[in-house]
């Protein structure tokens, strides 16, 4: 059992009420891998520049992440600089984006990995997501994420891609922007009608909603007193969800609920530290400890 | 087992994306009663004007609500006119408030009801809430709600009252305004330090959070495709919570979780119709039906 994730591996710089950080390891595929690796072999497909720190590549290897499809290309690594303001820690304000090598080349799949049939298309240009999916030999279970930029600029490409995915993960603002629906259940129903069998709408500190033709459920977030840095929370959530589903090999009410539960707990750790501070060395037993507390909420 | 609720009985007029309504039965005590009555005898303490429709008084009686402390005073019934806009169905915009008889007299307690020891002080001027509490002989379990107006104008009175209550219910905006804390868990901790043993923060469509020295839990709202009119949702929630706690006679993790669960389900019905359309004739078996669906969300 393994999964291949297409996404970014980035160097993030942050301004937050809790401090300023420079060149933290980030990116959608990196955050995704950090939680998914607990359940399945993760094959990471991304492009970084020649300035990308070697110790981070070693770190991926040490975590058991397959980096055969991590291209190191001459040039600069994708860098994102963002700010979180005290008034709204949920919303990032982008201060600067340096695409670097992402302008030159799209991630590819190593020949040996083309048979991997579980796929996660983390946030990326939807045309590249689609091309990537098409290079795989037999994608069987496909998840995807997207972002507001692509909804505004490439909605048709997203719609085309959506027909080919099983699980769509997006946040509430994106669901609203894509469907024009303010009600999240209506938005989820509309999204389902466009292709994916399962839609999960992430609501940050307010938890999440899962909808499919046969399932509907909602979970709160794990209540935290302090959010240090929400960057990557959605990708960490996705890694928990997809990783657990791949491991459990079947999709039913029980595995879906458990998957969302893992996503919820993994992402609660992610936001408690800068970058991957809290997820990089996280053990599954720590995850289960917090899960046990969380489950107590629902002992009716 | 019985409870006395101090609050308003009002005539609400509404402008919503789903229609315009005039002189709907409303008010905090009325909405509270509509859910609490399923668990315990509710004694309603409020003031209405001579224009208050007799059929509504009969309705209260028919629902088993004791109206010995419902004063009918010469003059006009309290009227609230509000608007909900499609962009944000959670937030009411007040268009007009006619206090009417509320300017002349505060609700009182009928002599026979002074020994009732379960009390809910629904949203009202905190000085009147405090006076009311002081006229009771042996209040034992006291819940309260408040609103932004009193937080801005009478914060000290609220703080004085808070020392005397066991359970504080308020919404997230109020918790933020009162404490200056954006993090709801931090806000709840701060509120607990001011007197109440239990704090429940209501987050509308995002569910709620309960905090005490010994308990912490969060629940999502019941996902609904359509919200018709959220007026009174918080009071309906409070009625479910307080009513169930009075009925169960003890406060522990199990009864608190169940109480919040009832509050959640009752308020989900409330928002599906104008005024009390959906709660007036609601049966407990319908509540349990929806509760069974909701509980499936948490079958991990």
C-alpha cells in the first residue's frame, strides 16, 4: 500500500503574533507527507531548487518518505512569505510569492512509481494536477485540494479534474467561492454533483463537514488555547484522511469517520508550532492520546 | 422539579431572505420555555402589554407552562424588528426596538414560585437579572445569558451577577467582547475565573464549546441545508441544556454532554422555521430521531 502526492515543497517565511520565522520547511506535499507517512508509504512528487537544504532531503528520507520523484532543479526553491494577524489567525495574508523553479518545470513521476494507485493532488495549478494524474497507469483512489487563486482563474480546469477524483478536500471559503453557496451542506451537495464521490469541507477552528451520497457528518476541531501557525493545517489534515483511508483499504462510514478524526487530530498538532515543528517528530501514540481525549466529547 | 425563567416575551417582526414576517411570538423566555418544557415544569416570568394576543397566553398554558408570573401590563408589548441578510444569516441587524411595557416594570415572581430553586436568567438588563435572583428564596442551580448591549453598557453588573451563577451561556461574539480574548478556550477559562462553574460558548452554525474546571468538550451544529430564521436559537439551546440538567438532577460529564446535545438538536429545529413554527409542536420523539442521526457522526 502506498500513495503518491503531487504538491509543493517550499520554504516559508512568516510574520505572526507569536514571532517571525524565515525559511521554514513547508509546502502542501511536505505537510501532507508528515501525517500520511504514519499510515502508508508516501511517494513525494515535487520540485525544489538547488538552494534547497540537503538536511531537509535527508529528513524526508529518514521519515521513510520516498523522494524518487522529488526533482532538484537548478534555481530557487518556491518561497512563500505570509502574515497572520492577531484578529484572524485563520487567514493568511500573502506578502510575497517567489515561484522560482516552479516556473520552469512541473513535478513528474518516476517510472517505478507510475503504478501507485492511490493519489493525492495537493494544491497546484489544476492543469498540472490533471497532467500528473494522466501520467499514472492506474489511479484508483484519487483525492484533491485546490485554492482560491485557481478557482478565480481556472475554474473550468478544476471542474474537469473533479470528474476524475474520488475525494475533494477544500476549505469553506473555497467551497463558497466555487459554488456561490453560503450554506456548506448545499455547497457540498453541489460539488458532489460535479464528480467526486466524497467532499470534505474544512472549517479551520470550526472543524469540518463530510458529505457523500451515503454519508454526512460533522466534527468540531480539537479545542486549543493557542494557535501558533496554521500554515499547512489543511494539508496535514488531508494527509491524515488520505493516509488512513489508504491503510484501511475500504471506504465506509466507519473508515471515513475515523479518517476525518485522524485528520482533525494531526492538524491540531500542526497549528501548535511553526512549520512542522510539532508534526515532524510526532508519534502515532501521541496522536492516539489526544484522540482519546477528543473522543470523550462524544460519549453521549 | 421545576425551573423559573426570567426573560422577555415579545412580538418579533423579521425581514429575511426567506420572507417577511410580522408580530411572531418571540422573546428569550418564550423560546427558552419551548424546549425546556419537555424536561421540567417551566415557570415563565416576563411582562407583556395589553395588546399581547390572548391566544398566545392560551398556547403557553396548553404547553404546560406556568404563567402565574407572566404580568400583563397596560401598554404595548415589547417588539423587536430585525433583518437577516443572505450574506450572514447568523447575525441579526436590529431595525427597531419598542420596549413598551418593559420601560414601566420589571418581571416579578409570584409568591408561590419563590421557592423554585432552578433558575434561568435569560438575556435582560443585568441589574434586573440580579434583583430577580435576589427575590428567590433558595436559588440552587442558576444559569444566565446576556448580550452585547449589556456587555458594552453594564459590564460591572454582569460581573457581579456572574459570581452568583453556576452556568453561563453566551455566544462567541459576546465571549470575545467580554473577555477581549479571540481564542474561545482562553475566553472560557477567563469567564470561569469570574464565578460560574460552567461556561458554554455558542457558535451558531459552528456548534458550541463547554468548559469547566473538570470538563471540556466541543460539538458541531447539526448540519442543515437551510436556515430560515435563527431568532431564538440561543434561547432554545439554553432551554434544552437547562431543562435536561434540571431533569437529570446531577451535573457530571455525562449529563453535561447530553444537555449540550439536546440544546444542539432543539436549536437545529428552531432555525428551520420562523419564530416558533418548528419548536411549538415539536415532540421529544422527533428530537430523539434527529439525535440518533447526529450521534452517528461520532461512532468512531
